[in-house]
C-alpha cells in the first residue's frame, strides 16, 4: 500500500510537470494527454514489472516509433520529416492518443478478468516428453541457425554490393529449402525456449540468437537488432516470473545496467543511420544525437496523416490491416490446391504491381507519396494505426487497439508444460513489437503459417515415437 501511495504521488508530480511545461511552452493538448497516459502506464508497469514487462516494452516501441518524434518537436523544436496542416497534425496526435488509451484500457480490463481457456483445461505435456521436445527442437534450432546465417550473409553481401536500399527489394537466390529452414529458425528457437530449459542449457542458443541480431545491423536494418534483443530480455523476465523456478535469469543490477546503457545504445543507433549509407554522422552533441534519434525513428507517425491526405489515391476495397493474414491464406499451398487460383500474381512481379494489387499499406502509401523513389527500392514502412483508420476509421483504431491490449494482458507469461502455447506467445510478441511501424495483423499472422504447424507437429510426433521406443526397450 505504501509503494502504491508513493507511485501515485510520483505520477501526480510527473503529470503536473508535463502540464506546467505544456502551458508555458504551448504544447499540443492531445500530446499532453498522450504523455500523461504514458506516465500512468509506465508507473502501472513498474508496480509489478515481472508481470507487466510485455506492456512496458511494447510502450517503449510505441513511444520510439510514434510519440518520440512529436515530443522532440513540441518540447525541443526539432521539425518532423513532413510538415502538415494544423488539422492533419492534430489528427495524427489524436489518433495516437486514441490508440494508446484504448490499448491500455483493454489491457487493464482483461488483466482483471480471468477467462478459463481450453488450454488451461487440457493436460500439460509430461516432463519426459518436454525433455525430448527440448532436445529435438535444440538440434533443429542449430540446423536452422546455419540456414538463417547463410540467408543473413547473402543479404549483407547484397547491401555491400548495391547499397542499403537494395536490401528491401532483392529476392534471395538461395535454394527454397534453405530459405524455408531459415524462416523456421525462430519457431525452433522459441519452441526450445518454451520448454523452459535451465539457464545453462539456454546459454548457447541465446548467444547465437544475439549474434544474429548484431549481424542484422550489417544489412542496414536496426529494427530487428532492437526487437530481438528486447525478446531476450523479456524472456529473462518471463523465466523469473515462474515462481517455482529457483534460477535467477536477470538481477536488479543487470536491470539497472541495461537502463544506464540505453542512452549509449540510442546514440549509436542514431549514428548508424549514416554509417549504413557510408556517410559520417552529423557533428552533433551527445544530447542532440539522443533527441535526433527520436526524430529519426518517429517517422512512422507521419504515415497516419499521410494516409488521410492521400486516402482518395488508395484503393477503397483494400483492407490493409489484414494484409499479412490474407497473403498467407491466399498463398497457402492447401488453399491453392483446392481453389486453383492465381493469387500468386498479386504478390510477385514489379514493385508497381505490388503497390497496386498486393493490399500492402506500406507499398501503397510509398507508391502514392514517393513514387519514383519507391520504384528504385525505397519504402516508407507502415503503421498499424494508419491501417486501422483507412479500413474502419476511428472505430477501427479503438477496437483494433483494444484487441491489442486485451491480447497482451493474456500472453504476458509462459505456462509450464504448454509448449505450443508458449511458442505462439513468443512469436506473437515479436509481431507486437514490430506493429507500430508494421502491419496490424503481424502478431496474429503466426497462426496462418503452415510450415510452422507442420514443424511443430513433426517434433511432437518424433518425441512420441521416441518415448514409445524407450518404453519397448525397458520392457525387454
């Protein structure tokens, strides 16, 4: 009770400071409300960090990609990439505020409601089977790691040969089996981690994962370096949240160290924008580099008003917020076998064809706003808020964000003996972290991946037959 009282006092003080500064500096009122909700959300998470770490990390991504650029503009005078009319500028901030408020509301509501799901009623996997699945998925994880490494090296070579922007449009020339195994790397890794191995067992796979995350910087992309390292930290919190697990995965000193390291990482990521293009970073002070990082990464917020400005140039019948799901369904080999459709033509061919026919907001808005650069390989990315508004207007932002919050409240911990559920949770979290600058359905598209389901079933079948073999040997 004493901790909560201190927390409330701190919240009031911080919100009060924001209000005073906002009044003195003439800060946009919708931004003030957004930052106030952000302060409440952060204190709410820190009151039970072990159980609310997912929400906190999502908010960190949300702030960096959507709120940060507007905040440094309003408080420090750094201009955004695009200049908008007052109407469109206010709409942008209001849409962000609406999304954050509904997301937080959904989390709060469903965090208090316990829904006994079917997975809770079913039996957990036996300890013997868990150990077998752990061993099998570990072997596959190493094999798929090599495939992913080969694909990563190919991407690095493309960037070194043709430049950073070429990475967005190149198609791998590697055999299909290699690229498919590379796609399954995260499934195998997360399946292994879902068996809740000892810290010592997980050490090498996590080091290899972190190595790949660092290598991804050599392709010029920073997002996966950040997101996948966040997942490693999140997993450590998840493991410490399992009460009967005696191992300590992350200490208070390590948490403090990570917090102190954050400014240096942010400054490095800002400078890396120039490094990846073979240029030297602007000679800014450390504090300027820190603030300019948020201006850089806050570009995704621009996609919200741009979608409204160019809404007449975007196809009305496209439902951008389910692009990933629709694409996976249409290209599903089972669906293609029974329907004999030619959907593949929508997702192949020229960049112009992809922009006009694939139903991707990222491609469509890039084609409309910066057509010549888009055709050369440049892309503006996407934002789930912009997609939801195009598809269903303000109702879409409210309902879609509420769904995000409610789902996050139910996937904020790992279940003992629930390997499939845990694997899906980790894959969904990766999608959630991407969504502020990616597709809305990114967290849910994992359910549509046939290769993932085939692989999971294969591992379980192998474990089942291995158990039967061992039982026969014991009888003999």
